[in-house]
């Protein structure tokens, strides 16, 4: 059985023989029905439950022999809502960044440090995506930023529907920065446009330098690659230049920033990129240099 899928991301066409099949095997098939979706703030006693039957998943029936399935855009419903999200954010001049990574790459630590250092200069709001718990949302809430936690249940990624409902729980003033921390996964999040302004893939040096070769789609669809935990480079086998070269072959426009969210080294480069992307001027502070 051979299934070929064609999908569109940022006006580029990709063909895959297996990546969409993840939805039929990894658990996010049920997630697209949003039957087990929980959205809420850490301070709330109960989550909000959203049930939308019209957000069904594609049913791929399988027969005998070789079946070639070509779809112009299998994510049309998600993409339509993503464009609505994008239009709403652009109208309010809200810059949204979708952070994707493997579990444990350090996204939450990076957001904690960013919000702590820049909260007096930028208004941050955060959407946290995890299958279970409010752990990360509680960490973000402790920084003083407004945050909504999305628990996807068996789902392995956020989608435009989840972000749309989450934004309704946030105040999002004009010129705010919306940080979306996606579920830890380098496969499915690559395919789902959330309506973000930019996408950042975060890689930890403890993961190995062959991630672009193993997970090309996430690098092809990202605008910036943040190489985190550089303070551990002396203790691991990780070739930074090798990763940059292989990722650059997939996406020549991809930008790279090397930093340690724990020690703070390199954070100024990240803040400068954020300033350029948002159009805000960010003053240097003692915290950035520590």
C-alpha cells in the first residue's frame, strides 16, 4: 500500500509518502475531532472543553494493491482558520511566533528567560501546548505573563482551531507578542499552520546534530533555528556547523542563533532578532549580559 500526499506550506509544494499517516497511527486522529481538548488558565479550577464535530479528520480507506492518493491541500480546513487567526493578529499588530521542538529542548526555559528579561519592554501572552498537565503554564504564569494551557490529550500538535479558541481567553492588546509553545514533536507540527507570524525550531545540543536529516519538514517550514544548551557543548558530541549546513541545504533562508537559555549566553542575539521581527526597540539590560 502506497499513499502519496501533496501539501502546501508557504507557497511551496511538498510530497510525502508517510508523514500524514502519522495522524492515523500516533493518536492525533482523535485529536482533530477536538473531543478531548482542554483549554484553560492555571488559575482556573476547571478546563474549558471544546467539542466541534465539524472539524473531522480525513478518512483514508485502504484497499488491496497500490493506492496513490493525491490531495491538493489536505489541510484546507486548518489553513483557512489559520488565515483567519493571522488576519486577526495582524489587525491588532500582534506578533505571533510558533516554537516547535523535540520534548526537552528547552522551549519553556527560553520563554521564561525572555519574558523575565523583556517584560518591561514588551507585552507577552503565551499559549502552552502539552498532552497533559499545567506544569509549563504554571512556570510561565510565575513570570507574570498571561498564559493559556492547551492539553491535547492523545494529540501530538497544536492546530489553528486550538489557537483560535486560546486567543479568545487572552487579552492580547495591540502590539503584543504572542508566544506559542507547541507540543514537543518534530513531525506533525511541521504541517499545521497556526496563523503565526514566524516559526522557530529549537534544537538542543544534547539531541544530536543530524536532526535536519531525520526531520527535514520542520526545518523547511521554519524561519529561525535556535540551537539551545550550548553550555553543554564541551560534554556532548555535537557539530554545530554540520547542523547548520544540513539545515541550510533544506532551507537557505533559515536563520541560526546559538544560545544557552540557562546561562544567558547568546540571549542578546535572540532578543535582537525578536526586536527586528516585531519592529520594537529593545534596550539592553543587565539581565541580558549575565
